[in-house]
């Protein structure tokens, strides 16, 4: 029989993509006010894998990843997603978002994103929010899944996420 046990704390990560890169600075400050100090920041990644956001947000779009120092409880993800949704709404003009914020978390074995969209591989985790198993860690690397978003499949992105995983290992030992 399996017995319930407290889940491991997770490393909070937010992926942001936008056209206007200058928005990052104010958004990073607001996110840090809500979730604590930022521990790591990726380089800018081009976001040109899909035309889905072109009408709403324009182009070219760029993605940056913010990683937070404080570890979170995995069950905090729905509230975090609702908070980032409110920031997206605040930074919208004429019913068009200027930024898309994708919060998620990392554990040693997986990387999970939060979404409001249901799909076959997503599990409802509360408050209308679903967990999207985006990448799994096997054979010393993050492995993609058939539904992994193309930008998270990118080798440079996965290399950055491996660095985040190494930082997470250290953070776990300090808690």
C-alpha cells in the first residue's frame, strides 16, 4: 500500500514572452514582490516556433526565464498561475496581452508548467488550473514529450533548465 507523504518543495520558474523587452524589468520586480528574490535569469530566447500569438502580441516575440530563490510547495501552483494571469491582464491593451507569463516548477525528475487549458495529458490541480508535464529528466538530460511546447524542446532552453536543476539540487540541501 502506498502511503501519502509530503511532496518535495519545488523550484519556481516563470517563462515570460513579449515583444517589448523593456517590460521585463517592471514585471521582474512585480514577480519578485510576489514570489521572492530572483535567483537566475536566462538569456533572451527567440520565440518564433508558432504563429499562435502573432495577432494578439505582434512580432517578433522573445522569451526569458526567471528562476526564484525560494522553494515553493507544489500545491501553490494554482495560486501562482492566478497571480500571473492577473499581471497579464494588467499589462494588456485593447484586450491584447503585452506579455505571456508561464509559471511552473522544477523537481529533480520533471519540469511542470501551469495552464488554464485542459487537454488529454493535463491534470487539474485546483482553481481551474492544470499541470502540464512539459519535460522529464532521464539519461542526464531533459527529455521532450509528444506535447512539449517547441520552445521548451529547444536544446539551448533545455541546457539552461539543466543549470536550474543543478541550482535546485543545492537549494534542496540548504532547506
